[in-house]
């Protein structure tokens, strides 16, 4: 597995435009000059014990936007959980992202998310798509409507949850089956290289994707062709109900990158600043024509594989018996330990320690986000359902298929 020192020596060979700057900052850190004025609490955002130089360069507005994005994902999904538990009008299957918000937020913050499609970096998500969609810039109201099959939803109610797409922000699609999005993302990366653009293709996959052919095929070809391709493997420890160690021989799945002579990076997926730092390195490498990177983010999901069994309205997370697994399949102490390192708390405490916000500002940001989420679902509730026969309008480019099976 390539470590941070490997990355720095690689930069020193002149392949990265940030070499001089990194060496300068490392020199300062080594001499202790930059550390003396930093409080111990700010170490929350240090990557591998070194100062988080990328994140610390960001403007207050950007940092606050990242914190807000984490909150938007958190409260959107908590609302989905509560609706499934208490609202019989809510129809959809849901795979909740709570606990993993820092991964999508930190990664997408390092990408180009605005402008014409020919300039956007693109991402491919998983069937746990809320975090990826909101972090990339998908409209929250349309997202809420899509989740409940409304005609005004992001994809007119046809996608539901697991097949979301919004090319206007470079979110090319969620992946309803484990794994294959990686191959399509590698194809996008090939197109970018072929036409000489500086765009980057990113695929998100869970720890279960390691055991799929698509993981290895995409990494192999991306390495051979030096594609601008980044694989973000969100290791939340469990597939559906089985621990990832049952399907992966490595403690760190990032070690699999060694096979393909690709940098394999492990990052604390609970800390948005560390995620951003690692992703920024990978994006620079990709844009410079140096090829792909595999990033393994160690994280945790607070709810069950799908839905909210074991959860209660108004409370975060699923505890205890899960009828899907016919057992209490993960220790409650494990869940509590991860909750004690919550990405929301880490992001807030980091920004407070950096002097970007204070506690009152943090509370105001969260209140505003909760109101935004409420308004999105209030809007969704007023929207019409899509009609089954309308799906037949999209079978061909032009015209409508006769609805013979509808009588």
C-alpha cells in the first residue's frame, strides 16, 4: 500500500504541480514552526499526524459549505428513516447513508461540480445514494420527490432511490447492483483522456465491491491506460449483514491497489478534512495524467442495510433486533463507539477550533439545514405521483408504446 511518504517522494520527482508547496509546508511542520500555535483539538483534521494542508487552505465559505453538506445529508436521511417508520404514504425502499456523510462530502468538495457537462468531474454512486447526490449538488426538493415516485422528481419518479441520475451536476447514476458502475466510470475516464480534457471520473463502492469482477477490471484497465479514475471504497465494515472480513483477506482493502501498481490510500472516513486532503491528492494526480488512485475510507453506517428496522422515530441509528437478518447482527458497543466519532461532531469541532465558526453559528447552520430539509419534504408531499402508462413514453426516442398490458 502506498503511504503518504511515497506520495510525497513521487511529487518530488516533478510530476505534480504542488511539489514545491508541499515540501515547504512539510519543512515547516518538521521544524515545529506551524504547530506551536495550533490547539490540540485541531488535530482532528490532521491527516496521518501531519498538518491538513489542503483543507487549511480552504476559504471559510468553503469550509462552512462542507459542514452544511454533511448536515444536509444527515437530516435528509433521518427524515427518510422517520417517514418509513411512521408515514404510510411513503412508498420507497431506502438505503440510508447516516454515519458516512464525511466521505461523500470531502470527496465531492475536491471535484468540479459546476459548469457545462463537458467540464464537470463525474461521479457514479451506489444504491446508498443520498450522500453522493447531495454532495454533488443535486436539488434536494427534486431528490425528495424522486424518493417517493413523484412525477416532478429528479427522474420523473421512474428511478426511485437506487437509480438516481443528474447529469447537470455530473452525477451520472446510482448503482442498483453491487459493483458494475466501476466499469462504466472507467469508460468515462477513458473518454476524458481520449479527448484531452482535465475531467476526472470517480466511482463510489462499498466494501462488498472488492469481491466483484468490476472492481478488478476497472482498476486493471485504469492502471494500464493511466486513466483519470478514482475508486472510493467506503468500508463501513458490513456488506448487508456480514462483516467484510468474510469476503476480503486484507484488513485494509486499499492493499489491493498494489496488484495494479496504483496508489492505495486509507483515510479516516469520519473526518471530512482528512477525506478532502486525500481526495485532493488523487484529483491532482489524475488531472496531471499520472493515473488512478484507490481510496479506502474507514467509516460506519448507523442504520441497517436497508430501511430502518430497530430504529425509533426521532432517534439516530438502528439498535437491537433486525428482522431482515433474523438476529442482532452487530454489537451495540460497536455502534456506540462509532457514534462517539460522529462526522457531524468532528466537522463542527474542527471548524470551531480553527476559528471559522463558533457554537452559536454552528447551531444556526444546523437549524437552517433542518428547515431546508423540512421544506423539501413538504414540497414533495404536494407533488403528483407518476403514472404507470407515462413510462411507455420513454421506451423509444420518439413516440409511445401501446399500453396493451394495461388493458
